[in-house]
C-alpha cells in the first residue's frame, strides 16, 4: 500500500537518494540525522520514497513516515550528536531488480534506488551535509568527504516544483537495518470470547421461550360426579396430597355413530367404503377407537364410529389409518361427543396427585372447595411425557449447540411488565441499605413460587439489574433484606458488584415468571439434564432446557427453596421479552484464512489451525474433541470433513481448558528465515477468518418418509433446506411426470423429491405434496412393465439406485410418477437433508417433464 503526496507547498525540504545492493532486500528500522539548528515549536518529518525516472517520486513507503517535535531533537556544533527517527514498523526495501541484457554479463541487474526525504514547515531547521573533497567539520575525522557507491547527490526542490540534484553534496545520515534471528518465530491468533451481545451472544425477541405446564390424565375409580358442576375450566384439588390442577377435559369413549366429525377430507384416498379402520390419536390420550370410512373423489366423505375406545376428550384430533390401497393422506377427524366418561384430563398441575388415597375436590363458582362426588378417587395416572411442567423450549436460530454435551447460559431474562410489580415509596434506596424497603403496594409480594414468603421460603424482587431477597411483609414494606443476590452472574463477572442509588418511584418487580423463580432460569443450564430427548429434541433452530426445582443446581449454585416434585410452570405459553441474552456456539465446516502477507526470498510462513469438533444437527459426532494443529492455505477456502466449532465462553471454560486462554480456535503462523536481513511479513491490521457452514439437518429418519405427513406440507416441513418450484402450467393435460436431477448426495446426505398436481376443474384440491415412488418400491411384472409395489410406501427416492460416488462427485438421478390423474399444472418440491453439515448434498441442475402416457394394466 502506498501513499501519494499532493504537490509541494513548501521549499523547506530535500531528498537524499540511496541504493539497496543486497539481493534479498533489507528492512530498515530507523534513521539517524545530525542537526545543527532547530525550530522552537514546529516539527520536522522524515520519510522514505521511491525514485522514478531518476528523481524523487510522491510515493511514500508504508510505515516510513516519522515526525518529531523540537523537544525530541538534539543538536551539535560539529555533527557528533545524532537524532534517531524510529519507524513505527520495519520498512522493507527490495533489492536489485534483475535485468537480462543479452551478451553483457556485467549489466545483468539494476540496483534499487530510494530516497530519504526530510521536510518541515519551518525554514529554521539545519542538518549537516558533506561536500565532496571538503574536510569534515568534526576534528576527529581527518579524511575529506568522498563519494560512496550507495549514494547520489542531494536533491533540492525548485520554484517550478521540480527537483535539482546537487551532485557534490550529500546528507549525513545513518540508515539502520533490522537483523532478524534465523530461529523460527511464532504468531498466534485466538477467537474472541463469545460472551457478550457484541461477541455473538444471541439476544432474543419477545416470546422466544415456550414454558410447558404439567399435564396428566387420571382414571377415576367412580363416575359418581355431577357433570353439570364438573366441567372443563374448574380447579381440581386433592386434599391429602395438596395437589391442584385445571380440568381441561373429561375423557371417555367416542360416542358410537356420530361422535366425530371430519375436519380435513385429505386427498389421494381410494374411493369406496372401508370398515374397522383404526383411528390414530394426533392430540390427547385416547386410544383404540375404530370407524367406518367412506371415500368419494379421493377425499374422506363420511365417518361412523363403530368402537369408541377410551380416554378421548371432546376436541381431540384423530388421523385416518391406512385404507383401500394404503394411499392418500391428510384426512383428519375431531371428537365432538364422548360417553362413559371415566377420566379427567388435568393441566397446570402443581404438586403431586396420588392414586387412591382420597377423594377429589373442585372449586365451585363461588370459590368454595367441594367434593367432586362420593367415592370419586384416582385409580390411575398417566403423565404426558412432553408437558411435564419442567421443560422450556428455546427458539434460537442457528444456535449450533447440537450435542447434549453443551451448556447454555441465560441472563437478563426479565419479569413480565404485566406481572406483580410496585414502586419505591421511600428513598432513595442506597447501595448498602438493608433496612426494610417501602413500596407503594405489596399486593402479590406475599407469596413466591406459590408459597407464603418466609425465612424458609424467601421471595425475590429485581430493581434495575439488582436482585434482592426478602423474607417477610410488614404493611407495605419488604423485610429481611439481603442485597445483590446472584450479582456476579448478572453482571458476568467473578468479583463483587455494587449497584447504584434507586430514587423514589423506581419500579420493583417480583423476580418470577409463570410461577417459577427467575433464579432458576438466569443461570447456566446443562443439556444433559433434559429428559427424553426424543420428546424434547435439539433441532437446528431450537432446543429444550430443564428447570431445576431443587435448592441447588447441577453445579452446586443456590437457586432457591427445594421444590422438587411439587413445583411446575403454571401454564403452557410463550414467555420472555426482548433483550434476554443466550450464549451460543459458532459452527463451521469451511474457513477462509484471510491474512495479508509477503513471503520474501529465504523466508516462509506455515499457517496452521487448531480447532475443536462440533456436532451436526441430528448428527452423531462428538463435540469439543481437540483436533490439534493442521496446516491450512492462506487466502483461499479450506474444507473440513466434519463440523468444527468456536465454543461459547461457558463451553470453553468447561471443555477447552488445555488451550491457551481456553480458546477453541487458534490460528498459528510459523515464520522462518534463513537470512538475517529479511523476514516474512504479516499485516496484523488486515487479518481475519471467514467461517462457513451449511443449514442442513435430518429431522426424519430415512425409513419414515413414507409415513410422515409433515414433509407433504407447504408449512410444517421440519427440514432446513427445501426447494419448492412455482406452479408450472401445461398447454395440454398430462398424466405422467418425470424429474431429472443432477447433483451430489454423499454418503450421509439425502435428497427426496415430491410433486403437487393442479387441475383446472378442481381449484380446491389439497395443498399437499406426494412423494415419488422410489427405487425400493418398484417391481417388474411378467410383462416386463415396471410397476409401483405399494403406493403408501412411496419414499421420494430416485427410480434406480445410484452410487453416490466420491466426495462432491455429481451424478444424474431420475424420478418418475406414471398413471397419475390428468393434471393441468404441477409443482416440484426437493428436500435436502443429511447428518454431516460438512458434507452437504447439492443440486447442479433440475428439470421436469410432464407428458401423456397410455395406462397399462
């Protein structure tokens, strides 16, 4: 990089040319000048420029400009005292330029010429120069000045902005070069810590957390209750256990006949009437219901319940099982009537209901607790594995914490503005005050996590960013005050934190959300504590955390009173406000090492990267395994065969402690030189790593595509990478469709292709897609005709098995669907998935052909 000077505006400067004769070039570190007179206030500047056409140019070499004030300059009467101008960085001056002159070996190279420019806005500066043939002013030097082969005469500017060379006059100066060690040098770059919003900590939007209440279904030992009193919405209690819950439904058998109605007719079913069809529960706890299903024009037309099963609740959604030729999808029923009601569906459970120990009670419309009915006890309890009251789903796009080994730190999770709150009525509240805190009202502050506040069950409030503990209420004051609870955690430090002064009318919030103390949320969470990851999975844009209801967490941190077994989220709903901080990893499978550098003759740079492994979304790789150092290429893309990650600060402090500073990404530059005059160069101001990753997941097992209706949807497909074409309209109707695809699938990858048909005479057709049959669902009959074995087993794979080949090798694939009903337009959907985010499938070309084929039976 060079700097161009504007035309000269002053004549108070000169230039001393000099030659570099070293073949390797040299690095100069400073220059010594000898002054006889200086200005009182104005500075002087020294710089190195190139020579062009034998005269000084306007091109200043990088790092070669130095300005000194008069206080930093020394003078002498006989040129014996020097002033050193040290460059901010060593300045490289290249050596002779090779010139190949045919037949003349004596002029086969050209010496490289530069000039040292000295200037000042003041005319008072004077430096010592030498004139050829004259005696040195220093009496200790007896010889007269003579020409040296590395210098030319001094250049001075003219009024016409040109240079004039004084051939017999030269500047007295000493140019100092660097002498480098020939031992290897090492430079290391580390990732920044991912612990603040400025350094890749995720900041949530509103409602990015879904708290899950506890749901159970209790079988009743007796049905002797009054159905006009016991209706969904009442509170159910059990006196002996102290448990409470909200009644959300009364379960029983679906009423025979018209106990269910059609909520979605679906598409693609075989026309006819089909008996003894099993109904699949989509929502609720019901089981074993059966029905007679009538299909007209490929859609569900009639339904008659023939066996009511048990455990169903009005509003439950049911799916249609296999009927006819086992084709069709999307049909749904809704339960509208039940009989033999012998179970209660309970939600928002607090405490633990127990089988058979006592009768159940309900809270009537007057708020009075009354027995549900004589002999109505609990005969069985079935717990919902998903809604267990202890888990919370976190919506967190691209979190890259795909392994259960991870830890996540949540901070700045605030109480809701609509929650229990008040304001300071006396004040100001000083940072050290522990006397009772007066509020404008203490309504709602007398309980915490559903129990009365006491010394054994303290309550917590937050004022500003400070969490304060209290153990009692006296009028409108909080008593038993302890300040700065969890303060080091809130501020992200390991030292004591002092807070400011809070004036009167400052808001005070109960430190609780959805019935749970925020001390249980604003902390580090361990993914390994999550129960049943098949029910509470880690997905590419979300995961679950389990809330610890004991008095201490997995790490021994105090988080409140031990409420194990009797405390759950109050209700299922979205919670969380904008500004909550959640840590995350940064996963990558490619890296561009962008470092400006210069490797001179006799020098070398060997870049190496130390990384730690990551885990693909739905993959099986172990995270946080140290890969050691591997060589990488500078200023080009480097590929990994498995995901790597930059870990969050909380994960680094646990898993990468053997790395300097616990850092999970290290770029090492091994620099060497065999000549002490030169060194390789790295520009520290322009060094960066560009990390790349792919949005790839495998949320559905390879053998379940034929049975998972989510992939047929426009909106519910859980895959991260999906291509959907616009509708393609035909000039004439067609009954056959072929897709030709060129691309790379890979050993861990997966590509499935679906289609959707449109008919002009049926604008209300289903918006769902259908899978192409796939190579495992074809057979050749006795006439040599390739036929689909089972339409319900269509899986979207290609017509014939094709080996995926070597890494990134492109192959051709075909997908065919024949004997289709005539259609006027179609759309193609391509699902791309895989279990290794470093080896993603990709499409190079896709074409579709619709035509008319005769039906062969």
